[in-house]
């Protein structure tokens, strides 16, 4: 599945993932940086994507074909993103299926199945 990185995370994260062989785009590169969450949901509604965000709103409100990765780390530094978050994402993203949700915190990764 293609990865879409939300505006609350740096564009460099999409580039890092792409360099690792994971198809990733950032909402800025799609000219969607200033749109509402609802517009993002509608734009990618019919696509199977992994949506990566620090926004908790997507955790419970997302299209059924999406896998969600919620980065629940308050204001991560660029160093944290490059050293910790990126490594965790490269391990979990290839395993995800539509409907799964992942909580990525400083000390854990938890995968939840949709019911």
C-alpha cells in the first residue's frame, strides 16, 4: 500500500521511506497541506493507503480501506524521527493491511485489527 504522510510530520520522512523502497508521499507534495481532515479523507477515500499522522482524529475516523499509523509522541524532534520513528515504520508498514491501526509510541508499537 502507498504511504501518505500527514502535514504534521516532515516531508523528509516520506523521502526516507521512499529511499527504503516504500512508496511514500507527503500531503505537501500533493498540494494538500492546507486542506481539512475531511478533504484528506475524501481525496484518498477509495484508495488502500497507510496514513501516517500525529493527529488522533484519524484513529477513529478514517475510510475502511486505510491502515492508520498514529505517532503518539509529543513533538518528536527530527533526530527522533530519523532514528526511532523511521526504523519502526520501516518494520511495520510492509506488514499492514487495510483496516489495521498502529499506535507508535516512544517505547512500543501496537497493532489493532478493525472489528
